[in-house]
C-alpha cells in the first residue's frame, strides 16, 4: 500500500489504527495498473479484533470529510458535558412547566450527538437539521442505531424546514451549536 510515494506496511497501519479508521491508498491490479483503494476498519465487538475491508472510494471520501470537521468537537469532553447539562436543564424545566416532554429542533446537528442527548434527557422526539449531506447521512446511521424512531435527520438547512410538512409538531426546545 503506498500513499503519496512513501511505502506503508499495511500490517503496521492496521496495528496502529483506531477502530474508526479509513485508509486511502493505491493498489496494483493483476494487470499492473495502479488504482486508488479505500479500506475501512471494522471492530469485532466480541473479540475486539480490528479487520479491514475494501469500501466504496466516494463514500470513504465523504466519511473522511464529515468526520474531519467533527472530531475536535466530539473529543471535547468539557464542551459536551456543558451541552449535556444545559440540555438536561432545559428539558427538565420544560417538563416541569408543561407537564409533558418537549419536541426538540437541533440546528446544525453534525453527528447527532446533541439530538441523542436530548432524547436521553427525556425529549419526546427530535428533529435535527444538517445541511452537509455526507454528515447528515452519517447522523442518520448513528441516531438510528442508538435511538431508532426517536430522531429525524433532515438533510438541508433549518431555514428550509416547513412546520407540519417536515415537522410533525412545532418544536418546543431548540438546540444550536
């Protein structure tokens, strides 16, 4: 596997990589032609073993771009803890004043982290908007795995939402980052 001329040992790359890695490289086909290849890591939940599979190059680029802009925010524990505390307080206050759980609108949802924190805090439902389509697609996968049927990801600007068309109810709490 070579990337921009230097040679990288695939075994070393696999050993040194985290569970959410994508490698873009070049492989030589049987007829000697060099072509780009994308490898995506997969972790076996039972054994903890990391394996690599070829994946669609276009999807790999989108995933790299999407995660590149979010990694810093996802790793910022102080930021995420502050958001979680604020979301918990807002939902608790809403429930106290309205005798019901709120419907939440998350603007600029990214990976859907804040949407999931809202559901965890007791929101009835979350609509989230993410205008960057590869990121919205990633958020759809993530929220469906964690809170199926509780969060809708809209892949467009929040200003394009139409009440009672995309939104089933008017939101009661808005989250913006």
